[in-house]
């Protein structure tokens, strides 16, 4: 159980006193969301559900804050984000513990997620001095043409339970330095993590005498998300979640000519070649498959293995999996924590049944764990199955620690198998053959937004743009020039001559 002191440090009352949101705008609602930990099933606290009236108040508050925030010089906005990074450093331990306990990921991953928040703050601070445009040569004499970037307005952020704080910060920190304000619809499965982040940022705003509406939060189920996606006052929706959710969000936002960043499902594969270093293969494949209990969008779902090393890889994995320690994720000795809830367990069990019906063969059997330490009913066994890539269950993403083994004959077939799924997020190849690596990274290679050589599919550094293709949505967050999605481009032409020549040599005399 998370320490009472940690909750109090984050502005959350203990469970015995009833957890408070700490937000004026969300008080007074009669509906509540109860947060229970998948670690032990214990009740952590309740959060008020945002009503429609409260939602409109939040948007009005955000609109008012934007009018002030957009006029602050970008480096000054960066200073506010820098201060947020500093306060996250102070609260890394309690926030990391809350992430681990409310979501169910290992403590090291929880702390690592907060570190990602700190890193994106640092990245955004530097970015605040680099929101650059281009100078363009005009065809008309004595004219200067250039482009500049302006804030969009309100950015709506819809985040998922598996990364309850980091992915929000990828969006929010960039949006803030770009001059936008944010409205965050957090996952109803991890609401307290969101409230804690909001409480910490509000401390920074208060210390700098800035409007609270620069950062806002709304809580509830998909209905609150629908308010955001259909609201013409919200310029951009950045949504992370399933492909099914993304289709709904994308269509709703497009129908009103809004903008969207969609980070959706993954079905990620590692190609293992004959020349692969097997020590790297084992670490990359196992962590990719079982880290966060297989609940990452970048989790490794498929191993595409050359026939000459197939039996060796299968045997090595079969020996490694029984050594995995499954249990309380706040215990650093454990490798695998729980799934988020019993619904996720049902999806896991359903996938196992579909594998059996398709005549897949299990190398390592799955199942639900019970007994002391597993009282929440959310702990499952990571499992491995031999399948064909075309199996229907293999073509769909299952958010659970199920790893598929698939055999190939040559590199062209391997790349074709890797690409032959609807999703296109992350991919990897394990090889010491330069030609194979370069083929994998070529235009005819991996069709994913992320393609790695000799590292796994799971995880990403904030310096690179994160996102994928096909049913993964096509959006980009975090590093590189992803900031441009949070701004509007404007082309400017200045005539400093005494005449007004027209473009393309058009004459207009009268």
C-alpha cells in the first residue's frame, strides 16, 4: 500500500479521510470515480466526475488564461516549465510511487515515468528559445517573406492508463512553451496520478501569479472525452488509446475541422536474424514482452525468427520465463506486476482461447495467479505461443504479456511479416549484418514510425518524435519538430518599396 505521507505530499488526503481532487473547478459533483489499486485491490480514493456545467466553466477559464499566456515571451513560458521540472525532481519519489501503485507498473518504471516528465521539461525549456520559422526569398523586389509560428489556443489531452503522467507531459510541456493552454482528460483508471500532477503545476502557477487556467483537468469516462472532441473551442486534440477510440476521436475532430494527434495501438515485432547476438535478443525480447505486464503501446507482441535459430530462441525463452518474478510492483525484486483491472484479465484469457482455437501451440502456458499476494485478481502469467502471422488474434493488439513466435526463411519475408499487420508503431531487428540492418531501415523496410537495430521495441527517448503509421494514427509527440503540431503557421510578406508589384508579373494599372 502506498504510504499516507506520499499522498499528502502530492496534495491528496489519505484514503481514511477521503481523497480530494484539490481542484475548485471539480468540486460539487455528486458522481465519483473510485480508484482501486491493481496491486492489492485496495481503495485509494475518490475523484469527482466533471459535470457538463463544470466542463464549460473549465473551458471558459482556459480561454481567459490563453489571452494572457500567449502574450508572454516564449522563453518566459519556458521558465515556468523549468520550475515545474524542478518541483517534479522534489516530488519524484512520492509521484513515482503513486504511479506504480495506482497503475500497477514496477516502482522503477513508475520513477522512470516521472523522470520522463523531468526530461521533457528540460527539452521544452530549450525549445522555448527555438520556435523558429524560415526566411524565404521573394520573387518581388524590395520584399521580405518569412514564416512564423503562433499558439493554437486550447489543447485537449486525452491520456491512457498505462502511462498516466508521462504522455500527458509530452503534450503539455510542448503546448505550454508554444503558448497554448491545456485541458487534460485523464484515464478514469488512474485519476489520482493526474490530480497529483495538476496540484504540483498549480503550485508553480500560483508562485508566479499566473492564471490557474493555463493547466486544467476534467475527470470522467468517455462522455467527458466527447465534450472535448466535439468542442470547436478546443483547437487540438491529442489522444492516446486504442485504435477503436482513435477512429471515434479522429472522425469527430475532423468533422469540425479541428486538429488531432492520434497515438493508438501497436503490434510490434522484433526480427531475429541468424547473426543476432543472443544475449541482446534475450534481454530485449523479454523486457519488451513483459515490461509493464505487456501494457505498453510499444510492447513486443511478435518475434519473427529465422528458421536456423528458431529452436534456439524458443528454448532460451522457455527457460527464461519461469525465472520471472510476478508480484507487488513496489517490490524491486519483482519483474512483472498486475494488469490494470479484471477486464484486462478477461481480455488476456479471451486471447489465449482464440490462440487455442486457431491451433496455436503454447511454449509457455498462461493463466491467472491466485493466493497470497494476488488477491486483486489482476496478476497473470506471461506466456509464449507459436502462431502464424495471419491468425486473427495476432493481427489485433492484446494489452497483456502474450508473446507470439513466428518463423521466417529470408530477410525479405521477415520484413513482409513485420509489416503485415494493421498497426505501425514500433519495430526492431536483431542483427550484426550491415546489409540486413540497412534493408530494415530503408524505404522498403519497416513501415513503422519507430525502427530500431539491436534494441527492443519498448520505450523511447524524449528527444525523438514518438508515433506511428497506419492504424497507429500517424501523430507525433515529444521530440524533434513535434512542437509544430501545437502551433499554427503564418506566412508574412513585407513590402518596403514605394510600389506594389504583383506576383507572377501580373499588371494591374488604372
